[in-house]
C-alpha cells in the first residue's frame, strides 16, 4: 500500500466497533430521510456522523436542518469531498521536480549519445579507409570494429528506449498537471473551487505578511437558494450559480481572486484593498444581482435574486481559520438580519 493510500485511509481512524455504529447510524438516517442507500449518501452521512472534517460536518448538518439535503446538494458535497481527497493525494511539487530532473538527465544523455555515436562512426570509417598491414587489418575488420559497431547498435537501441521513456515522462507530467488543475476547478461554474481558493489564500496571506499589508475577504451566499431549486428545479439553480459566478468575475476582474466556496457560496480576496473599497465591491455585486431578475422560460414569472455578503480585512499575523471564522460569523449576521445586505468588520 502506498503512502498516498495510507493518507486517504487515515481519514477514517475508527475501530471496528465505532465504524459499525457509524454505519448503522448512516442506515438509520437514510431511512428517516427516505433516501436510497447509495454510496454517495452513505459516504456523506458517514462523514457527518464521524465529524472527520468539521467544515463538511457543518455543511451537511445545515443541509439536514433546513431540509435542503437531497440528491442535488449531496452531489455537490460529494464532488467537493472527492476533490479534496484527490487534491491531497496528488504528488507534491517535490515529485514533480524529480520528474523534471529525470527528464532533463535523459535528454542530456540522449544528446551526448548522439554526439559520441557520430564521432565513433567517423573514426571507424577513417580506420576502414586506411591501408594497414594484413596482420592488423584482419583483426580490426573481422573482430574489433564489428564488436564496436555491435555495441553502437545496442547503444542506439538503448537510446530509443530512453527516448520512449522520456516521452512517457512528459505525458505523465501533463496528466499530473491536468489532475492538479481539475481538482482546483469547480466543474459547474468553471471558476476556482475551495481547494483552488485555499491555495490562493495561502499565497495571499504570505504576500500580505511579507509586504506588511492587508487584503479584503468577501463571502457571498445566495439567499433562499434551496427555495429556487425546489420551485424551479435544479437546472435553473445551476444556471443561477453560473450567472452569479460570471457576474462576480466581471466585477472583481483583475483586482483579486474569486471562487465557488461551497454550494451556493462564493468567496473573493482582494489584495491591498481598503475596507470601504471592499464594501463597495460587495454592495455593487449585491445591487447588480438584485437589479436584474431572470426570466424563466418554463415559468411566466421572473426570478428575482439576492445575496447576503460579509466583508473582513486580514489582520497581520492572523491565521486563516480565524479570518474565515470572522467572515462566516458576519455572513450569518447578514442572513439573520433579513438577507440582501452586506455586513462588514474592518
């Protein structure tokens, strides 16, 4: 078993008795929810009961409490979970560097081999052209030179194998890059997902600490999104998320980074941004979303959207978890205060 496999299995550290109790709890919950006992629901409920990931536990519990847990929300949660596991299992930068160095060494050996092969061929031809005494010419042409040529042929065969190995290494590197990229992109909106944003946020924090500066964090949540899915269907819900992601991207532009944080939530980071400017960005997004109702083809009514948002500024030396806790707390306040509003904390 590889270290990567071990790291995945180590997510579940329960003993047999605890695991059996969790499994029974999953089945009982599935029965209560009247859902099929498929691997997706079972895995998510196992995660919820085991509380392996506090954030995922909170997400699932929230969906269960507000009766929004269904096949659609489960699919989103499950994809995020798989992406998280996949991301943690992808070879590190160190492995990628090793592949790069190996490829470089193979290329260097191939180039050197070509040069030496050309030099030996030239010398062999020169020797064959010489008029030498028979006692020297005969062993040269019948034994020594054929042996050298045979070794050169074997070297050429080895070079071909090395070239093939080099091509396979290049393909492997491309696959690793592709897998790494996929694990950081939300398939529905085609913007960064939580994994991708976590990487961005870590870099942003390092940059802020290095430059003795700050950055703004904006957390956005679609209001009454469960009702949209229930009333208009999940295809419309997906369209709403894609529309919101595009609007956020147009507003943020090159000023910062943004991602689908989870479900109906989006998150934005803007380096070197003052509090008032961050509030302006959040309120602009809020007002633009509210000002443009969407026309639903299958329904004569228009769909008016709204968001709640929270704004926080990074405090020097603050850890990421504390920053996220602050902005999530403010978002909860915005929701409890009537929705369709922005609440901030400098």
